């Protein structure tokens, strides 16, 4: 009976892992910007507002946005459940008392890192300079005006 229960639990965990198995496979589908902060303060609010302003350009570049704060706020809400706050801060070597953003490419590698304020032109240009993005631009028409 214990073996059956363990097998069922292992299967459930395996299905959960396959749905979102690891950071690396998560990034294969898209790029990510992860914004780390101590709390959901004015810098986080500004970052989230700017993501809305840049929504078309971010979608066109297959960029997902995540926000993680040391005091427990995450956006989207599932980030903590899937990755864990401490592991996110540790994985990207971010101090909990700092504001740090990280651009992750489709290959799972870190492409750019910055502080409180985001230079969206630099982020978009960094993405556009990536070889994979160069190929995407050859096959896709831009839906964005800028």
C-alpha cells in the first residue's frame, strides 16, 4: 500500500514538474524579465506600469515578466509556488535588500542585469541583437508601431 501511495505521489509530482519542469525549459518557450525587490514599493509599481506601456513590444519579443519581492509579493501569483522566493534570489545571486532586474534569454542564460530603473530601449535592443531574435524578425511582421 505504501508503495502504491509513493508511486501515485511520484507520478503527481512528475506531472507537475513536466508542466513547468525547470527554469531552463521554461525559458526555451520565451524570454523573461525578472524584477527583484525588497518589497512591493514605488519602484515595483513603476516597473509594472512600464511593462504595460511596453506590452506590445514585450509580447512581440516573447518576453514574460515576473516580479519577486523578499517580503513575499510575486507577479504572477504562481511564481512563489513554482520556484520559491529564496531559490529565485539565490539562483540569480540577488540580495534581498536590492532592486535588481534580470533578462533571461530563450536559452535560459542571463543576457542583461540592471537596478531599480529600467531602460526599456536597452532591454529591447539587447533582445533584438540576439541571434534567435534576428531569425524571428526575418519571419514575423511587427504588430507594434515602435
